[in-house]
C-alpha cells in the first residue's frame, strides 16, 4: 500500500498500527539474513511507537506519516542508536542526538524500525565496502543492490520497510533505486537539512527518500524538507507542493534529451526501453527537446577530485583519540621500543656514513602518538575509504592543489552552467539512471574505475547541486530492473516528481 492508502486505512480503523509493524517485523525476520539490508533493528521500540501513535489516531491527532514504517541509513544519527557508517572505525559509537530529518519524521508519527547497511562512510557504488558484509539484491541475490544506499533500496524492494532514508553524494540514492527497481529522490542541495548526517563530501551530500512510488517519496520529502538553522547550508527558500505534483501531474512538459547521456557505454536494451518510454510521454503531450551538455563528460573526473578532497578533510577527525576505533596502545609502544632498540644496536656497531644515516633515522622516528594515529586509522578504515583519503590528500597537497583541486572547481562551474543554460529551454532533463543493470557481487572490486563509472549519469546532478529522481523504467532481459532519471533545476523538486509520476503511469 502507498503511504496515503495506509494512513487512510489506519485512520478509519480498518488496520491497526501494530498489525503493520508486525508485518514488517515478520518480513525482516524472514528475509534479512539473506539480503543483509538491516545492520540493527529495534522491534520493541517500534511496537512501543505504534502503541503511542495509535492513541493519537484514536484521538484524531495523527501526523502525516502515521502508519509508515521506515528504515534509516546508518549514516544518519538517531539518539541512543549506534551510528557506525558501516565502518570498524565507528563500530561502538552511539549517537547522542537526533538528526533534523529524524526529528521531523517522528513529529509526523513515522515509525523507525532499524538501521540500514551501506558502503563504509557512504563511499561506494555496490554496497560491498561495508564492515557488515555486502547487501544482496532482492531480485537476484548474486547481484549487488547498488550503493552506497544499497541497504535502503534493498529494504524497500524486499518489502522490509514501506520507505527508507538514504544519502546521495554522487548518485547513492538514485543508482541503487535503479538496480533494485524502486523510486529514489535526491533533493536539491540545501533543500533537506544535513544536520545529523555524517559528512563524506560536505558540498555534495544530500538526504532523500526511497520508496515504492513517486507519491510516497513526495510525501516523505514534504515532511523532511525545509530550512534548519542548525545547518548553515540549509536554504530558506519556501518548500513546494510535492504531493500535488505527484497526484496531479502536468503532461505538457518539456523534456531535454542530452545526446551525451545516450551514447557509448549505455546498455542497448536500456537505451531502447527508455526511448520507448519517452515516446509514450511524447504521445501524452510532452515535448522532447534535443540538448547538449558538453562539459558533463568531465563529470566523473571532476567529482572524484573534489569529493575525495572533501572526504580527506572530513575523515581527518577519526584519529582514535577523540573518538573512533583506537589501536592497542601497549602494542604500539612495544613496537616502537623494539624498533628503537634495534636501531640503537645497529648504531653502536656502525661507523662513518652508516652511523650518520642511522642517527638521522633515529631522529626522524615517529612518536608513540603519531604511531597510534596511524595504526588506529589503518585498522579502522576499509580499502575504499583509504583509497579516497589518499586520493583526496594528494590533490590537496602542495604543488598539486591548483593543478587538480582548483581546476576541478572551475570545471564544476562549467558543468553547472551547462545545466543552467539547458533549464532555460526545458523543464526537466532525462537520462538513464545507470548504464547497466546490477552486476554480480565481487565483479568490479578489483577495478575501482569501472565501479566509479556506474555513477556516470548521476554524478553531475550533485556537482551542479540540482535535484533528481530515479523511477523504475522496465525489466531487462537478464531479469533485473533498470531506472529512468529526471533532473530539474535547483529547488524545482515538483518538476522531477511530476515527470517521475508521468513515467510511473506507463510502467506500473
């Protein structure tokens, strides 16, 4: 059932909240061992919430999301719950406050049932880089669900939640939505507060919903959107009428079709399916407008310079001293002592230049504190996080900052300008969400560049700070779903919701 259908049945007394909660508990108990979408659940708290909200329903005081059971990506803070970011670095960390989005969901009587698996610190495109083991695609458990919000998409696809929250830094809501056959909405940067979202790349990160329908994502966005004084990147622009855009879509829209997004690298079957869907929208009254986005071809390179630079800076705080995983201090001290003793013994028997070199080596030895930092971070971070920290540190280093980071910022502006010019002619821009359907688990772990290319159609929306939505567009001959993406200008979420609903009417 949709959110509105659920709420209607709950308010009428046809369905009790505890029945809804028990349904999802049963689904999680039945399927989660296989899918691995949830890393933590709190069924007792969900049941208690249901009892309290049922009393409000009986009094006629229920909120907009009464009856909605949600899962939350493990990168968004919930008071008293573990906030691990699927990393050993934070495996014992417990959040001391609620994120703004959590406060707003609870204020409208949403029921939160558990924490969802993800790529470590939201860095990945397959949900394989995780301390909890990979998430599996509910449509085929040999396939990845996409990432980094793979747990969020898989939970919806497997009916283990009515909807979920994910985060999107370069496509991490939309790409897994495509792979799992659900709807994923990325709001404009600044539309939804990031207060309580653990930072990966602060100028890219967005929180957004995943659900079974466009209308459901609109209803959740209606609750979580809006200004928050605790987030200095939060916009004060008025929110839109998102639900009306889903319920009463305008068919006479202009859809920009960029040649750059329908060329080499796109699966021919996905291309054919999307083009067929666009013809149906055109028959309904939409106008298809050929456009060009020439600088989007630099999107992947630009993103991975800027995002890794921001990640390097943001993740510097995890040192094992203030918080985060800390290596065994005694082991560090023992290693330092043994190394120092060995060098001193060599020094005693050395002569000439060798003695000078050993003296210099002794002088430059890392202190115990520096070694503790290094060992803690080496043990705490996984492979992909380390790769991105190293890349980011490199592009920010002396001698390379202007050549890489500075140049990438200038290209980012050119990409933004591409979109601004296009939106002067069209309402939305269309593309595939991903170039292929979900690939096999483990298939691209040894080739990070191929993994990064899965986000080729989604990354530029984050670079430009605009909004986007992925809606299921069909089923491939390999049995896996694929999505169509619509993007609109900043703070024009109604337009992507409108377009997404029109596409949904032809695919459901």
